[in-house]
C-alpha cells in the first residue's frame, strides 16, 4: 500500500509521500549518520548525544509530519517544514562545535572533499547511507564531521527550496477553507 493517499475527488488533496522527498531521504541519512557519529565520538552519557540525535530525528520527523499535514493545512505544512530546517541548523552547529573544540578545520564550500560529497549526492538517483558511508564512518573525525555538515547543508538547501514552493502553492491554491468553500459553491451550482 502506498504512503500517498489517493484522492481524486473532493477538497482534500493528495498528501503524504514524504519518503519520495529528497529532503526526507537526506534527513534519514543525517539521522543514521548522527547516531553513528555520536556513538563513536561521545561518551554515551554525554548530554550532547541526546541533543544531537534528537535534532537529527526532529529534522526527519517534521518533514514526514509536514507532508501528512499538507492535506488539511498548508500553514502547518510550511511551519513543520521550517521546524525541520531549524532542527538541522541546530545539528549543524553541534558538528561545527565538535570540530572547533577538537581544533579541527571546518571545510569551506570549495574544499575538494566537500565537492566529492556533493558529487556523490548528484551522481546517484537515490543516494542512501551507503552512498556516503565511507565519509561518514571514516577513521578521521575531521572527515566524518565535515561530511555530515555537507549533508546537512545540502538538506537545508532542499528545505529552503521546498518552503519557497509551498509558499507559491499556498498563494495560488489557498488553503483548506478556500477549497471547502469552492467545493460547496460548485455543488450549489450543480443543483440549480
């Protein structure tokens, strides 16, 4: 059974399908990578572990929740997508803090290994954790953390684009109330 609710009639549009969103797919990789990273580089009782894993989880889960909420509330969809983006930004800062406190460099956009992660992201139709596993699980903490930072930046870019598209769709199509009103008016016209 598909995750997408197939609704061809009525005022509640098709919704769900978050597993097909590139932003969700990348957020899932980030979550898995963060679980690996925190287990490897932090003591299990360090509060940072829970905070980083929760931020990664929040990024992923809010994309899914936004997608499901899209049927009845564009406002909620936009808000939850933005919460996902904010959670990933919080996680990005945690990775930067790790590098800074370990006196390791944070790579610039032009760094050759940033370019390699970005190239891997574009070269595979549906990248998975395994696509980036060598970088995420590399013996060097510098490479691991910077690979995660690059993946987070790719995902927040996708979320920025997604939010812009949601804003455009809302302006063009309106929300649930507008669709409900239109459906009632169309039904009244049929009865005349």
